[in-house]
């Protein structure tokens, strides 16, 4: 009888152990400073194979916090002593407090086998809170900036979009906010989307008006908690200028998954790589050729580490010139990045120019994509083979060109008579000449009309009173003003014909003509003039353009894409200056 009761008690004990459920909620500490992160840990432990979690964790009211990150992991083991299945689920939540004082954290609920389990509530104490709004008091009231980032949990090198807003009780203050400076920090890369101001919302935040000032992408380049610095701006009034700074935002940057290929560097997004020969001539041994590595796609394109051309005894490779055309996309910066290499083949025959292996991480599929190496097969020729392959006409043209370039005559400028190979009749030149003749005829008719009105104009001018010095200077400037559109068209033709020396000489002439309109002799004086009369932004763009022109002018390799991009910048800037 006694053995029977012992058997019953052991059976009940095993049943109780078999069906045990443990649910806990803890914080890493009880008291926090204003800059500390509150870390909550939820642990659910199920002892038994017949226990089924029917709902997820139902969190308490966390409206007094900002949720800046969360994560969970599930572990399953079998206890060898009791042969019991133990399932443990651990979730962590990172919170940022909004107010100071004692804050109650309620219970977490979960349903297991139609029974609701909950944790005990507890309090945490927040000592102080740093005010995140940077106020700038002026004559009309307060103005402050607010940086908003909705997606605060991203992968390393994956972008998140930030929106900058300005708030004020007086709508007139919103128009005084200028000189926006985006955050700069070593562990983030920032690229602007646009600086177009939105319509003013008169009830943006309570009784304050609001306006969107800018949108930009933030690419965190390290894992962990990354704090995005505040955006600064200035509020200008007639009496003084105030600097205002927005709030800071913390991001929970997830580390990229394990199992990355050896060729993975930092490319996050979706990309494609190609390589091609940009030289027009036949590849010749011991002579340079241009090889371009092209990367297209969308992601952290401006900041990724490009695949290089692998070293080989078959050729010698030099450092590339990088050009890019990128714009904001839906999942990052999209466009194309070109690496223009100068390569000198060491031998004649078939050679293979290979890039380094390249792979990237796709955040949508959460997987690594390895696209391997890209190979460019090139057949190079010796100098004798190049000469033998030329036709008789090409040899005569080369001989004539060498003669005209080396032997100067006293009458002719020989370089202008250089024979061009494979020339053909151009209808565009004929049409251009006809247009010039028509223009001269129209100019003759206008001249005759002007002669008839000359006497009347002289009488009118003699009766015209003298103006002020400023008015006289303005009239002289108008008379000296050059039609820069003619320069733009000529520069376009020089670019298309690859006449880069004439291109940069004409560009210097254009810059001199524009400076003469404002009676400025040097670039430094003209930059000071622009900063005083047309704004510091335009003056800074002018200075940057001059440096870029010098770099392109003395670059050993000039790419058509780089010259095209430079010409677009020139047209845009000089059009603004000459308005």
C-alpha cells in the first residue's frame, strides 16, 4: 500500500514538471540617466512538448518611451535527465524615455494552451531628460527643428530616410530659416534627397505652424546603436542671426548575417558589374588603352568599395579615375559609377583582363549575391601588325599628317590642314553655311534700317539726362554683356569632337568675358563679388567649379562622361551668374 502512494506522488510530480510555464519581464537596472537606454528582457520558458504558444507577447503601454530597437531568439533543448523538451524564447526591447520621474512598466501577456500568463509590473526611475528641441528665440517667437526617422532599425550600410521639419508659433519665422547643414559623422554617410520646402502647415504641432525643409538618406556603416547628430540651420533677422540645431536620433543598426563570401566588402543593395574597352583604336602592345569597370544598381552606390582590376603579368594597370551619376531611389542611391583604368598590355596576342570577385547583400532577400569576376577578352597587336593592317589611304593620311605637323610653312598654319581619316560629306556643314549666309543677309537689312533711324536716335540721346554712377555702370555692363549661349554651343561641339585643348581654352575665354562684365580681373575678386551680391552658395559653387576645371584640364585621361558632366555644371552656373 505504501509503495502505491509513492508511485502516485512520483507520477504527479512528473506531470507538474512536464507542463511548467515560466514568463518573466526584467529591466537591466532600476535607475537611468536621461541619455541611457532602457533594455527590457522578456523570457518565456516552456517545459513540455504538449505546450503550445498560441499568441505572441502582448506588450504593456510603452507610450512614455520611444522604441528604438527590438529582437528575439528561440532555443530548444531536451533535458537528458527527464527526457523533457524545453523551449525558451527570449525577446529584448530597447527604449528611449520621453520624460523623467518614476515610470511604471506594466505586464506582458501570453496565451499558452488556452491559458493566459502575465508578468508582474514594476517601476523604473528616470533621473533627468535632455531637451531635444534646440530653441532659437528671436523677435517673433521661438523656432526649432525636428528630425524625424521612422525606420530606426536597419542593416549596416542600408539607408533610412530622415525628414527635417521646422516649427514656430509665427509662420513668418519659417521663411527666415536658411543655411541647412546636414549631419556629418564617421559612422554614417549622408546623401541629400531634396531641399525643396513644402507648403506651410498652420497646425503642424498643436498651435505651431510647421514646414518640411529637407529630406536625406542616412547610411550607417557600423552595427550597434548609432546616434545621428542634429541638423543645424540659421534664423536670420535684420538685427542678428541665430543658430538652431535639431534633435538627435538613435538607430538600431543590425549586423549583417553570417556567411558572407570572401569577395564581400560593404555593398548593400542590388548591383551589376560590367567591364569594357573604351579605346577606339586597335589594342597595341606597350601602348595605353582605356578599360572601364561599370557598376550600376541601387543601394549604397556612392560609398561602396568598387571591384578593382586584378593584377596580371600580361598587363600593367594604373590607378583609376572615378566618375559617378547617382540620384535618390526608393531603396537607396541609384545610378552608375565608372572606374576608368589606364592599362598597358605587356605582350601581343590574346589577354584576359579580369576584375576582382564582387558580391553584395540584398536586404529584401536577406541574402548575399556573389556575381564573381568579370572578364574582358582583348586581342592585342604588335606595332608591325598594326602597320601592316593599315590600308594605303590610311598610310598616306598618316604620312601627310606627320608632315604637316612637323614642317611649318611661312603662310599656312599646318595643324589646321590635318587630314582626317575616313572623312565623308557632312550635310550639317552645308546647312550651317547656308544659315550663316541668311544671317548675314538679315543683318544687312537690319543695318540699313538702323542707318535710317540713326538721326532720330542721336537726337533722343542728346536730350537724355545723365544718370547716376550706378546707372551708368549698369548701362556699360549691358553693352559689354556677352551672349554666353554662343560659348555653350561651341563648347558642346568641341566636346563632341574630342578637342579638349580647345575646349579648356574656350572655357577660360568664357570665364574672362563673364568677369569683364562685372569689372573683375581675377578669379578671387570675382568670387568675392559673387559672395557679396549673389550669395555665398553661388560663390562657393564657382570656386569648386574652378578647382574641378583645373583637375579635368590636367588629368592624364579624359573621359567623355566626365567632360559631359563638367559642361552641364558650367552651363547651369554661368547661366545663374549672367541673369
